[in-house]
């Protein structure tokens, strides 16, 4: 067929039809046609020529042109498509490097082979344009819910027709043992959209916590309008879920709004999630209050938060323990996901036993180190003294406030505590020197003899060794592996060295060694510390 001899508007009509069918820009189809005609022309006039085709967007007339580019004399590689400035003077008045000499050539008819080749080029370009359009469309819909129809099932994965593309619902993204037949309607969450060679890959999910959040947004107008906000979601897909909500309008109860009249709103979500039980919890800025709410229906007696370790201890009545933990630990696990904290649950009896053990341990410490009787040691512990440093360096008035303590007793206790601490420091420094700790590290401000001993036992004996440490190696930290929080013990963690203090000491050592410019010695997160904080944020 001779395209050039056909009705000139036929090209435009064909482009419009293809573009309308594939829902892409008609100009992309015309560009593909221009490339097709240019290839056919090169097969006739020579592949070494630079042949370009322009199709008029209004008339459909195809213009064929040979293009030669003006180049420097020493840059000429193809004499058929390039020419020197001197040669270009025969065609242009004042040629410059980069100018183009354009000569119109007779149009060509597409032979059978050329037409087949051109068709492949055209189809390829149209497919690419269609994939780009699909990717851009679904990328913007990432994080939202989409309705589709089950197309087929492959190895447990469900292929879903989502209109202008196909999505994949993997086996592990289905709720429980969901089974679908071809033609079933399905509602999914668009978890991810990736651009790949075979086209955009749309990954769907029904187990993602945000799927439930989006379902509530569809069922509860107050959430859609922003009056109520979903602060956190935790799911055990197909079994149980917890969702924390807050209302920015005092006249609207966030829990009641999500439940709906006679539970109609929450029931619609439950039905979509295959009967998954949902606990709707009021969110609270206070962590302890929020956690008490999150552990419902169990009652909580006491909450102790360790913010630095990201842990929380919850004390419940003995009869409430199984309810707080839940079946196979489900309740406490979901509460942990919701709050972003590790939760240790203990009964009132267990907490009482632990407190008694701590009391006895501290009492024995004071009896052994201060050479006092049990009653005096218990008095110190009862008043909140936990270690020798507190006794040695506290204001005397605090000791005098204890019943039965006079000035002589307080002064004697402080003297004994200081003597003991000084003797321990002397022995620790002696051990550190025996282990090979250099004076440069001994003289470093902020490190006690006991710290030096601990560092030496870990192989850190010079200022250079200390400067290469990461802050979390010294102070300890938390990382998350496979969804489980893991404790990283720090060399100086026993001495209550915080992450910030460790960071400052390491940076100071690096400045002293000339490794870091003092003007740039602002405390900066170490890579490893970043990993730890990122893990904590991700878990939260």
C-alpha cells in the first residue's frame, strides 16, 4: 500500500482512532508514523543518510527531508549526514557549527517488507506510550482503594482487571484463606506501582493496615472531611485489628462516629475484611493513657515508660493477665504495633516480687559497702537512694531529712561512700593501665576509671580507637530485624551514658586528632545511629 498516495487525511484519522482506543496523546501516534516513514525512506535512499519525515498536523501531508549537520573539519564521521563549514557555504550564507542543511526528497511508497517493519515500530511506540500513560495514572492512585474484577489466578496470586491495566494480588496479601473465582468483583488497596520493562506493575493488597484506614475513610464522612483523623492502625489480617482515632471537634465522639448508628459503619468495614474484629480506640497524646486504651478490653493498674529504650512496662491485675496478652499474644502485639513501643506485661504479684528483689539488692549493697546495719540500709533505700554516688554527693540536707539521721551520721556515711568510690576508681584505673590503655585516653575528659576499664576490656585502648567508635556502640541502642526489636548492648551503657553524650565525646576525640574541622564538629548522627532511629520511626 502506498501511504503517500492515499488520502492525506487518512494518516490523521488513523492516528486519532488509535489514540482514542489506547487513550494516549494523538501526537505520539503521529510521531511513531513519522519514524516509520523515515525508516522506509532510509531503506530506499541509504541507511547512512539522516532522513526525517514531518507529517502536517492539519493536512496530513508527509514531507520527506534529507538533513546534513554542519560540523568541525576534524569531527566529520559520516560524509552523507555531515559536512564542513566550507562545504556548507554552498547552501547557507553564513553557516555555523550545528546548523542544518535540509533538502526535500521525493516521498517513498511502503513496500510489503517496509510496511510490516513500520507496523512493528508503530505498535511498539504505541505500546510504550500506553505503558507510560498507565504508570502515570496508577502512580497517582498509589495508597488508595480500587475496585476490580478477578481475571485469573496464577500460583495462588490473583490477577485483577482494574480497568486500564492489570494488578496482582499476591498470595500473602490476601486475607486468610480467601478464594476468588473468575469474574468476582474485588476491592483492593494499591500498595505499590513500579515501572518495569513489560509495563507498569500494580501491586495490590488486602492485608495492609492502610486498607482498613481507607475503608473507614469511605464509610465515615467525618474522616473524609478531616474532622476525625486516623492516627495509627494495627492489624492481624482476618482476625483482629485496632485503630486509633482522634476528633478535632469537641462535639463529635471519634469512636462513636466510626461505629455508626447501631454499628452500621464499622460493620460495613468488618464485612469487607471477612469478619475481622475491630477495636476502635481514642488516641491520646499521653503515651501511658494511649497504651491503657490500646490494651482494651483488659484493665491496667500501672504503666512505667522507659523512653530511652523505647520500652514500656504494664502492670495488670492477676486475673486480667490472659485478657491483656490475648490469644497467642495477639492483644499485646497489636497494642505494641499501635503505640510503637515494646510492651512487657506483668501481674501485680510479679511486680511486687520484682520490687522486693530490687529493695533487697540495694539494701545489701549499702550494708556491704558502707558497713551499716540492715535497718539503716533499708532506710536509705526507702528514701529513694539507689547507688553509692547518690549517697556520696547528695546535699547533706537530704540525708538529714531521714528520721534518726544527725549531722555526724550523715557526714560519716558520705565519707565512707566517697572512700569506697575512690578506692574502686583507683583499682579500675590500675587495671586499665595493666590492660594497655594509653595516657591519651586516660586524660580524655568525661571518661571515668571504670569506663576506661570497660573500654580496655573491649579492645579500645587509645584515643584513635575511641574516635573510631560509633555512638550506639558506646551508649547502646535498639534495632529492628524481621519486625522484632533487638537490643544492642553498649560498652558504656552500664554507666548511664546517653546517645547524645556518646556522640559528643566521639566528635571531641575526632577534633582532638585533627580528623574533623572544629567548625564542623556539630553533633551529627552517626550512620549506625541513623539506622537505629529510622528503625524506631518505621516501627512507630
